C-alpha cells in the first residue's frame, strides 16, 4: 500500500523542467486523488539516476500505475473505472498486432525492471511495425517522462490521442497523463480540458481532477468553508 507522501511544491520545483511551477499548493491536504497526482508527477518529472534504474519501490509503484492503471494503487479509489474500455484493433493485421503487443509487454517489463532505455527501444520497435496504432506511443510517452524528456512525452501523448480518435482505453490514459503534465506546468485550462474528456470516457480520477480545477467549484468550496467556519465559530452581533 502506498501511503501519502510528504512532498512539497518546493521539492517538485527542484526537478528538471519544473522551475516555472508557481510556489503554491495545488493539491488538497488529505485528498487521496490529488496526492496520487502529485506522486505520479513527482516520479514522472525527475531524472532517475544510475543509468535509468528505478530508484525505489515508489518508482516501481508509479510505473505500475502508469502502465497498468486498472491495478489498485494503494487505497486510492476511482482508478479502476476504465476497465471496460478497449481499443479498436480490428483494422490491423492479426500477425503484426500480435508482434507489437508482445513488444509492448516486453517494454513494460523492462521499464518495471528499471531498464528505461530498453523499454524505449521496444516501444519504438512496436511503433515502427504499426505506426498507426496508438498504444505504443502512449507507453513510450510514459518511459520518456520517467527519463525526464517531457517534451518528447507530450509529443507521443498528442500522437496517441490523435490516433485513438479520442476513444478507447489508450485515449483515456493519454488524456489523463497529458492532463497531469499540463497541470504541473500550471496550464490549468488545458489540463482541465484533458481531464474532462477523460472523465467522459469513464475515468473517475479524471473527473475528480476536472472538478478540482473548476474555478467555479473552487469558489463555491471557499464560500462553503467560510459558512461552515462561521457556524462553528459564531460571532455575537453585539460585538
């Protein structure tokens, strides 16, 4: 089980490519879904040392969440709502499809073992065989993120989402991952748009993120908190 990590925005800003993040709290204390975002973002943006090997059990757990989002991640709810989503592979040659799926499985295994370079090569091989299939781009994007190549990851995510036609499991995963990167870059409007699309595909996690980024919802929450505080600490009208 992954516990809530003691991670601050200052620590995030120390990672490569995150220097422009504003020094403000963008997660809610005690909100497991927001903490999940931070956990994924933290691991995704740092450059792993020792020739790309996973630095800790935490990194391996994040990889599992990235490559297998239907697998429970600690006790965080709402991450298995996409299990009924499937990708339409009917237009691809059966034998070639079998080859690329095998390459992707090997790529995921390599990444989980800490060999990100091998994972990237395997995903790239899958893309060369079936360049119009979205899944390998999405998987390669995650490996690129873990290598610290955010720009390359975004390019692959854009491609994966485009090829998927905005439907299916890969589209949902790609939108969530791109939304997380955009949120880290303080591109809240773009991030919210991605989360809303992923939520429409069935991702409860994305729905929670979209709500958290809704300025009207934030205003309502602030007003509600003020009302509750007044009820808890009433002030005499005569004072």
